């Protein structure tokens, strides 16, 4: 708690990448109001002090296998690009994080 008696997160200054998968596309339009995951996670992690959160959502996944594969590949590509461009971890002297190559969930493998 701070001097005013308000809770203060102890994980301030930390960064977080959150990768999710969703059956539908909740990014905009009428379904956006049904996105409960991102606001909830932002609230919970914000309470502990993590406010620098970047979300990557593989969506829609409850569709044809071709659309699912495209969404999966697009999301992995976006995460890799973000990690590369943001030089993730260099600000704290940590080694740059490498995403594992060849991630192949059985649902997406031909």
C-alpha cells in the first residue's frame, strides 16, 4: 500500500506478452463487447503492477482448417516481429527471447 492507503503493485516496470486463441473474432464489430479475456487479464495484472501488456490473439479458430492455420501463422508471425522489433528483454540485460521454432499443435498439422 502507498502513503494514501491504496494498493500498489509490486511488479511495476515489467513487460508482458499475452498470446491467446479464440473461437470467434472479437477484435471489432458487434462481438467486441464479448471479449472478456483481455480486459480481465489487464485488470488482474494491472493490480500486481504489470501495465505494459501486448496482446496477440489467434482468431477465429472455430472455423475451417485453412482459416485456422492462416490465423495461427499470422499470430506467430506477429509475435516474432514484435519480439524482434522491440528488442524484448534487452532493457534489463536479459538475453533476447527466442520463440521456439516448429511449434505444431496437432490441430494445425496436416
